[in-house]
C-alpha cells in the first residue's frame, strides 16, 4: 500500500479504501494489495457473507450465516434477497412478496417496509446492516480501526432510485461511498482485459436477483461502456422459484392453501429448491426433497437436469433478449465481440453457459470465481479513486433514458439511454399564467412513450419565481447524472438571476432529512428500547401494588393514622394518573411513592396475618 | 488556442492542461468543437475524435478527483459532462450537421418542416409497408419484408447524408440560402433514423417472441 498519498488534512488517508459487492444472495469485500485486488477474508474464512438479516426479539440484528440459520425456525423475521426491494414499490415486487413469510407494506411515497417483530424496516436499513457487518468484518480481518471509504457495486440496470437507496444504505452503515459502479464494468476490470490490448467485450452478469449485459470497448486502458441492458428482477432466485412452484403444485392435494403459504414451509421449500438447483449444476439428476418436522411433512421427487432446463428456458431466453437489445444499441454484431465474460453465481447453471456460447458463437471466460470477480473489480476502482493509479479509467453509461412528463402525459426525453456519464442537460421553461410563482415537474426514467408507463423518479415543484406576466420568466433547469449514475436537479430563474428552490420527493426512496432522522433514531434507539421496557415493567408493578392496596385498604383503615391513610390515597391517585406516560423518571417516582406510602399498611397487614393465625383463621379468609 | 493560466503551455482543450494537470473552469459559451480542440466544420476524423475523447477524459474525469475538495470535484463533474455531450454532438453526423446549421443561422426544424420533394413519394410507400408490418403477427410475410426495406432505407440514408456533407463542406457563409435545402435533408434524415429505429425495435420484438 505504498501508493497512498499522505494527506495531512485528512486523517483517514492511511486507512484502506475497499471494494464491496453488495449482492442479492452474497456480499463480499476486496482490497488492492501487493499490486492486485484480493478478497478480504479472516484466516480460515471464505469472506463471503450471505446477504441475510434476522432480527431478534430485542431488535438485535443477526447478519450472514447466523441469520440464515434462523430461516426455518424464525421465518417471519428473516429476510433474504433484500436487494430486490431496494428503491422499488410494492407493485414492482409483488412476485417476490407472494413467497415471503414476512409482512411487507408501503408508505404513501411508495417506500417498501418490512415488518420484523414490532418494527418496520426499510430495505435501505436492512442493506445497511449487511454493509455494517461487511465493514466490521473487513476492519477485523485487515486489523484496522476504520475505512477510508468504499466503492460499492450495483447492477448496471439499476435506476436512479435503486442507486440512491444503495447510497443511503451505506450511510446507515457509516461507510463513505467513494463511488457507485456497475457490476459488469467492475468485472471487466477484474479480468484485466486491458492487458490483452484493444477490443470489444461483452459481460454477461446473472446474479441472485438481477441480470445485466454490458458491451464495452477497451482501448488504451479506458474501459468504455457502449451499451447496457438488463432486468433488475431476474436472477437465480427466479430459478429457485420455478422449483418452489413445482413443489407447491405437486403438494397442492396434500396440503391446504394455508399450509402451502406457511412461513416455515416456504423457507424450507426455498432452501431445498436452492439445494436441488446447485446439485443439478454437476449431476444429471438429483433428489428434490423436503422434511418439515413441525408438520410431519415428508416429500421427495427426482428431478433431472433436462426437466429443470425446460422449466427455466424462458427465463434464460429473456436474458438473450436483453443481449440482443444491448448489441443493437452498441451498433455491433455478435461476430464483432472478441471476449465474453461470465459473472454471477447463476452463470454456473449449465444451460446458461450453453445458451450464451450459442448466442455469441464463442466460449466465454470463466477463469475467475464468478462470485468474487465483482468485488475484485470494485477494489481496483477504489485504488484508482484514492489516487493509487491512473492507468485505468472507467467510462460508464446511464442505462435508462431520463425525461419529463409533458402536458399531454407524454415524455420529453432529456437524456437518452446509454449516454456516457457524467452528463448534464440544461432545459428552459417558462410560466403559462400571469404571476405564476411555481412550476410542477414529473421526472421519469424509462423507454416508454407515456409518462405513466415509465418509472417515476420524483416530482418536484420549482418555487420562488418572481411574479411577472405569463411567458416572461425564463427558468433553466439543469439535470445532471453524476459519475455514480445518480441524478441531481438544480434550477435558476434567468431574468432575475434568482436561484429557485427545488424539493424533490423521491418515489420509493428516502429524503436526506429522513435518512438523518433515522440515523439519529438508531443512535437513540438502544437507550429508548431499554427505557421503554423499564417503563412497562414499572407500570406492571404499579398495577399490582394498586390492586393489592385497594383490596386491603378498607379493612386496615382503622389501624392507620389519618396522614398515612391520605398519603396512600394520593399515591394511588398518582398511579392512576400515570396513564400512558413513557417518562422513565416520572413512572419510577410514582412507583417509589406508592411503595413508601403503603409500607405502614403492609406492617398492619402483617400484624393482621399474625393475629388471624392465632385466632385459627385461614390466611385466605383475611 | 489559448494558453494554460498555470503553466503557460498551449492548451489543446479549454477543459484542462495535459502538461501541468490543471483542471480549468469551462466558460458557459464554449462550443462542442472548442471543447474537443477542433476547428468548426463538418469534416471530422472519427478515429481522431475518439482518441480526443479518451485523452481529455483522462484529464477531467471525476474518478481522478474523488479525494479532491468539493470545488474541484464539481468542476471535474461538469467538465466531464461537457466533454461527453460535446463528443455526442460531434460524433453523430446528423447532430453535428444540425449544430452547424444553427451556428450558421440557418433555419431550424420548426422554421422549415419540409422534406425534399423527391423524397415524399417514397415516404408514403415506406410508411405503408411499415404500418403493415407493425400490425401483422411476428413471423408473417409482412414482417420478413422488413429486411429488404431496411436495406433500402439504409442506402437512402447514406445518400442523403452524403448530400448533407457536400452542402456543409466547405462551410457555407452564415445565412446562406442553400442552408434551407440542407435543413430539408436533415428532416429527411430524422425521418429515416426514426423509421430505422422502429424497425430495429420490431426486429428485437420478433426475436423475443420467437
């Protein structure tokens, strides 16, 4: 690590800048060491962290293998594949939600929330927990106290909301994001394809939940993406689902609809589907089986690779449609592609390899571990960003066109898909009514003609335009897609030079204020949780004391002096008034007052017990 | 060509200085040609243009300023964005011609909406064939008739583009009456590009429905 410049102003300069592959199924980190990127792993470990989160009763999170182990015993509170929910609305993820055992809802701005125990979590927070664990594990393995920052990868086809959600997740994990880069681009970097000279390369990346195809031109160390296409809801999870549906269909006559939707059953079938899929990579047939001890369910059947391939063929065909699209956009034919790189665990499926080879007419590269290649590329990019090397440069593109809704509901495209980023466009607008001080905008991303058929990135209102006759105001709005692929919007009123304000309420996302608030809440959360439990305990105690006192007070009244009697009454009254107070100090004080006030009563009662015993009465008759 | 304010060396691009590495503030009125260090004109060598994009990207790309202060980072973002959009305009024959036409105060596409006369009859024919293909089922005869049509349109595009190139090089005088004819040809070019894009989409759709 002798390349890092010493920066006296920045005391994190000596800390490592890592690359993180935040995957649907697995996540891992890598670091540039000794002239090449290497996976960060503690000795004896793989470094691979399953992207699974389980929330315990007390709100304590488990992440990784330990969380996955909870899948069958605590399915309602165990979340797999949270990446598929990032920056999405409920309608987008309906197919995923249908087979999830936990409860998923949506806020009015379309932000998905997952209920685990009695708290709702956003996908950003859950991904943040995975990133936090990656951060902690990396620091431990590297023996450092912190990180300078990280390059985090996302599918190339991720839209603005999904990229922003990833950035917000990093904030929850306390990670400084050096850059968000695209997974296929990172993979091409890891392969060091620039060392082979100039050429055109296709990266086919089929992960657990997403598919990307990127066509790159490599020249003089510059990796320039020419076109990208994909599907952010297509991956190995969908291969699993094919098998899950098969099992559920065959079990339909043995189980009730409720049993088929049972969380424990769903997790069990999901795990055995995954097992069968993996086995079929090497074996021509395998045993697809399930045992759920709780219900006494035993089921098994043999599945051949041929049958599995028939069932997933249409899914694989969808990836090839995207390949055709990307080739068409790049203006190239399959014959002009010199190298093909396979990335993502799902490219281990033999059918996928066969179809890709048939399509491009060439044997794809599979030398590097498809699970590690993305993190390795991210680490190489991190090395560039901290100034370690200028030999390589990534020039990526925006995967989707950006536009504004016009008056008729159509889309006016501002930035075409596959434009090299960073890119910006300035667009002029004016007012249509006298003294109009605001203009409404609806920003969409996608390729369809109608605004309503595309994805809404946000709506914003431009305010603060000085009052003037219609058509006189000249407002310039600047849309800028930065090197992370994230959109920012700025506006200026030209005739007066005043800067107009913009508030963008992101769809399926969090505002900066919301992230800040949630971060604050999580700092205070631990203490709050503790306090809340203590208040609840104290209130229960007050209730017990009240009932006991009220029951005995009448009988004991004649043994108590007036002052003591009145104090008991007042203390009980204070107990009744405490109602829904959550103030720990206040509740504690009331509880202590009741205890102190009723001490004399307790003494009298004890005395009565003694007398009763002498009189031969039974205790319960007192 | 101006010189670098920090080291005095002659600049190839106003974006920055290759000699001393200074990242410069780009003026709001810099033209795409100026940004790419090229003289204004229709004739451009695509290989040279591409080398310029890569060379200048190495000067201004935000990746090389990731740990710099906010002001420098944002200068790299906007400089890089300006370079990319300049390249997009200059690298695309139709967009480069359109930019020149505007710079030469020729008619815009709203001032002059016509296409060349000889072109119109053919457009009617092509539209009909395309309409038929659009409404027919994938795999039908009308769909397979698209391939020869696409070839015809591509040949037509090449000939229209050649006429545009002839009319713009050498660069005509600003406001020259001949610019109206060039605009009409650009309108034809736009029609051809839109139609060809739709044919590509239909072809992809057909492959997807296989």
